């Protein structure tokens, strides 16, 4: 205890004159390294980049709720202080980095934050303690030094040269101590020795017109934050956000109970009778039908009607109507005297796959095919194809004494 009291007395004997003339360079010949040894190596050096960043941040954010410790350290730095206690410097650096995180980011603020983080790394690594610095190099370097030591360290050229008053304000008496006739008891802060700042005086009256302008007064302490203003009116509703992604499908629910059997519906209308949807049979007898030859490009006549149903009808001696859109089976046979050909036409167009013919005059020309219509009431004919050279004679009494027939049968099958 006695040893600690002696150490504290020695510290106060050094701090008192430093506080009285912190900005006077003539007071900067204190051996800070010897003082650091007395304080068990708790003094740290604040590099010029860190000092400048602390003061710039304080000026950039004047309305931030800065602690008393930071405000005092800023004042000490402006008074050329470069050395302070580790605990207080670490607290101030933490406070500055927290303010950087809360404030809107800008290029200057980003640079300040980077400088403070670099210094914090050095501080926590123990490289900022005075005991860790090369005293010979640090005390001997001048500003603008180009030596290797300056290229590797942010502290070398800006040597420790003044003790911050903040350190003295953070030291308390343990027990009792008399300094210059003043008794300090257990728990009394040394700040009493240094004196606390007085209250800001009232603004003086304006001097007479024409007198010299007085010096600008010191900046007053930042006032307390005013009461929160009333809540503003609700802003306009923002635009509707984009539709979110569809959620995953839910599990299939349990099967419900079977409902009661409904009443039997009314009986539907009776459907069409089974069999062919439509059909027709048409024929000619020679003689007397087809007395004239069938010219090239002309149609064979089937002027007489056989059984028919469903709308298949003859619209002329050689034209026949297919009433429905659908598929039809067509069969025909004609006895002719010359070698020749016959073809089916649908709505005036040749159906090329239906051409049948003979090379000699000894057999009938007959054909069987399936066609599909795409419009209702299509017209079908049996034709001597255009481009042939021979008109066809429909043979009368072929092979005997009875009139021989020519037939055309039409059946809708789908």
C-alpha cells in the first residue's frame, strides 16, 4: 500500500504541470517511457491516423451521444496529446466504431472506420504500448522520415510527445493522499486536483459599434437531446411487391365420405338406329340410258334410283350429294366398249387415288374406294378423265340380249 501511494504521488507530481500547460511544447520533455514503467506499462501511443480519425468522426457526427471520455480525448488530441491509458483508448475506439456502424456510410466515413480498425488491431496486439515501441527509433525520428522503420510503422514518424489529460481524470485515490496541501480521500477522483470545467458563462453584452471583434468563444457542451416530436402522418401506401414464389403443395387431405346416391335422371331421347348413317344406290340400264358416248371430261350418268337413306341423293343424272362431313365407301362398275379410264370427282376436283381403267375392250371398268368429305353436301361424280383421247361408249346388251347395268353405291361408314 505504501509503495502504491508513493507511485501515485510521483504520478501526480508529473500530471499537475502537464495539465496546466498541455499545449505548450516546452512541457513535452517528460520521460513518458519512465512514467509508463511506473504505471506498469499501461500507457499506449495513439498514432496520427487514429488521432485524426477520432477528431474527424467527432466533428462529422456532432449530434451523436458521445461519451465524456471521447470528448475529453478529442480535446487532449487537439492539445497535441498522443499518449493515454490503454483502457480509456480501447473504450473510445469501440465507441467510434459503433458510431460508424450506425451512421450513413460515405467515402470519408469508410476511410475513418478503416483507420480505426487498423489501430484497434495494433492496440489489441500490444503493439501500441509504449513498452513495445523502439524508444531509440521513436524518439529520434523526425516528420517526413524516409527510413525503413517509418515505412513499416504508422507510429514511427509521429513520436509520443505529450501525455493526455484523460489519463489523469481516470485515476482515483485508494486510501488518502495529500498533494500541495489538498487531502484526497478513498474514492475521490484526481480530477479534483485538475479542476472541473466551470459552467458556461452568460453571453456578454454587445460591444460598442466600431470596436474590434472579440475572439470566438469556446464551443459549448452539446445540449441534451430534445423531446421526440409528434408522429407524422402516415405516408402513402407503397407499390405492391412482386408475387412470392408458390409454396409447396400441401399433403392430400383424407377422402371424404361417399355422398348419397342422387335421383335417377330423365330418360334421354332415343338415339339413331344402328347401321349405316347414310347410303344410296344409283344405276343405269343400257339401253336406253347413256345412249351417247361419254366425252373426255364428261361424267357417266346413273339416272335411276335404288334404295337410299340419310340424305344421300342424286342432284342430277350424273351428280350425287353426300350430306354429312364424314367417311364414305364408294363402289362403281361400268361396261364400256373401248379401252379407257374412269375417276371419281368431289366438288369438281379429281380424286387421283380413285383412277381405274382397262387396256382392252374385253372387261368392265370397276372400282371401290373410301373417301372423306370436309364440307356438308359435297357433290360426287364418276368421270371420263380430262386429258384422255377417247370418248367412251357405254356398251348396250353387253354379253347377251338383256340391257346391261352400270351401278354406283355410296355408304357413309363414319
